[in-house]
């Protein structure tokens, strides 16, 4: 389902050849490259701060 700020098919057609090709076998990616780029664009557009999205968890003293 495409949202209004996602890449259009024309934009994706221009960007896809510029991305690196997967070279070695392994577990397939959870997200497509298009989904990753849409996520990166969303983060830069809304200015989401990772520090506020994921508050730091205090480490417990492990007997050291």
C-alpha cells in the first residue's frame, strides 16, 4: 500500500539501478530496498529523533 509520501514508480525506476546488488547468499532481507528508502525519507522528513524514540536504558550493575 503506497502512501502519499512514498516513492513513485518513476522515482523508484530512476533510483533502483543506482543501488548495490546483493552479492552473497544468506537470509533474505525483511524489508525491500524500496521500503528502506521510504523509511529513511520519512525519518529525515519528520525529523524523528532516535534518542527520543528509544530512550536509553540504564545498565544494571553486573557485579563489576
